[in-house]
């Protein structure tokens, strides 16, 4: 690691790891009370398409798995979407290593799996001209009739539950401000002003 920074890349995503030194913040000067923020690492991932064909996400995920319980994750999302399985791997990493310590920035667009990843964060930042788009999943299957039917039913149940847990349970404004069902034709939500949740 050079200058306490490290970079790992895949075809579509780049992970930067930066060591952040301990900081003291004065709370009460008369009583000499300080808030101490222990040293930690900031993991920042720039998210492109979820469609790794050659290299895979092994180095990025391996780097993220090195995180301690003091480290936090920033997701810089500019994604047209892609494979749900890759997004589910990010979900697993967030739950395992960065639970309640994830911030997502919608830095232009979060379509499809990019929108779901945005919803996975604990804190979200949307810019004035950012786009967020959800749609029902694309799926294909082949094989014998019973196998195809079983695979489609299994995938449908699993993904509908996954989408519901990520979108409806994670986004407080979803049920009160948007009345469009999760599993629907393509729809989008355009940010009106920069905001956080």
C-alpha cells in the first residue's frame, strides 16, 4: 500500500481503500472532553455495469472482505444495471461486513441492478439530475418442461422477495410517495433536488 491507499479493479468496478487516521473532536474545552474517532478504512467502490465476463469481481470482493467493524463503504453508482447475481453478492458483502455503515451516491444513474444497489445503502445521496429506474427482472431457462417450470417458479419467488426486501423495506418514502408496484413494467424516479435519506 502506497500512502495508505490501495486500488483494486474488475472489468466494471473499481475499489479504492484508504486508511483514515484517528481523529479527535473537541466536545467541551473546559472539561477537556473529546470525541475520538478511531482509525479506520474507507472502502469506495465505483460501480459500472453488473456484467463481469472475463475478470470477475474476485479481487474487489476479496478486498471488501478484509474490512473491520470500524470501516465503512461508499458506493459511487453510475450504472445501467446488469446481472442480479452480481448485485446479490454486493448485498451479501454489505450485510456481512458493512451493516449500517454504507453510503450510496447516485452519481448520474442507477438503473435496474444499479437502483437496487442504491437502495441497499443505509444513507443515500441523490443529485439534482440523477436518474433511478426499477423494472421487473429478465430471466431465461432451458431444459425439460418440468425443470424449466420449476426453475422459473423458484427464481420468481426468490427475486420478488429480494426486490421487496431491498426496495420497500429499505426506502421509507417508497410506500408513502410512490404508488407503483415493485414488479411492474419499467418506471423511473427522477430526482428533483439533491437530497439524502
